[in-house]
C-alpha cells in the first residue's frame, strides 16, 4: 500500500505541502537510528535523553559524512525510497528524475542551527533560475524526521499556498511578520512522531522554529528534480566521489539507482569498450553486465 496516499497528493497540490505521519515502518526507523548512532555520534542518545552532554555536529555545513552516500546502508536506502521516487515522478509526469539532495540536519536547543528562521521558499539554493507553477519543473522536497517533533522541539512551520495567491514568489524571503502577516499568522507547525515525512515544494513558504525545551531533532533533507534541467539542484554528486562510502554505494546500487544520481544509463552511447573498462577499474565491485548489452 502506498505510504503517500491520494489524500496526501491532493493536499500537496492544493496547499503546497503534505505531512505523512509514520512514513517509515518500524524496521526502517530502527535501522536508520542505528546508522545515525554511527554517523552522528551521540546525537540519537542526546535526543533520547537531553540531560546527557550535548553532541557536536561534524561541521555545521554539510560535512562529507552527513551527505549521501552515508556510512549506513539504511540512510542510503531511505534516500532512494521507492515512495519518495514515485511521488516525485508523479509530480513531474515521468520517471526521468534526479536525486538533487540528501543530507542530514541535526540541531538541539542552543546549537548553531537553533534559530527562528525567516519565512522563505527554498529555491534560492535549489535552482539558478526560478520555480514556475508548471509541474514539469517541480522539485519535490522531503524532510524525514528521525526523532519525535513536539511543539517544544523546533517544529518546522509551513504556510499553505492559499495564503499567498500571487503567481510570482518574489521576494522569496520575509524576515519580519509585518512584511507579510498573513503568511506568518497562518503557519502550521509540523508536530509528528519519529519516522514521519514532510513534503514541500520550492514554491512553499516555511521556516525553522526554535527549541522551547532541552532536546534535539535529527532529520534528513531529500529532494528529487526532473533530470533534464541542469539549472536545478543543490549539489553535484561527483564532489563526493572521493569518499569511500561513494564507491561502496556505487558498486552495490542498481543501474536505476545510479541513474538517480546522474550516472549514464545502460544502452547510453557513453558506454564503449573504453568507458566500461575505465568505470570498472574505478569501481571494481560494480557489475558491468547491464552496460555491456
Ligand atoms: Fe527551507
């Protein structure tokens, strides 16, 4: 059964976001938390018991360990979750999609990221151009919460499209409530159990809020975009190509999963005797058979 239901999809199309409670099943969540204990030492433990010493985020700005592919297979599998792919593909109307983002985001009361953010749309660092109201250009953004989000634990705030009916989303940031009170006044806080999913778009106003109690929040941003448009996307995956986790993931992934990072698909003219030998030399564990055909 689909985790992202028709009702979620309808809500997304009307309001610009959807919330899927308990998106991850028990096994996916437990597995992800096990991976997180390794990737972010001390974080899961701190979220479970904030009287413990506060952990350190390995660089506040996307250290390699906190960006896909991760040391943990379970976090990688959630990045490529079939439901995330299906819904993003449905939004753009075809399967030629690209995973443009997967990174971890963790914060706790008093940490650098514990900030009352401005109300904003995310397109400033997800496209070189502008996100039009045309599904073929839609980037589908996901935030997976690995820890429970209560009203006190920095819930994401989001405002429905209904409250800013203008076609052009510019400015894409409002720092003060007085600039657009109807957007601030109609925000909804995403309060959810661990393992839940927030789906939003580049045309959706939202903001991070502050902690009101001791505690932490661990989440993962995952975004899919139509593959054809080179002006979309927050990262280039080759930038992470030197990580050991990258080779390991590449070797074990399916051709379809590799394609989600922009890797050449089977039957592409790229594949010649030379490129097959070269890629195979770089990734000795990769089954090259699909590229030989
Ligand atoms: Fe944002």
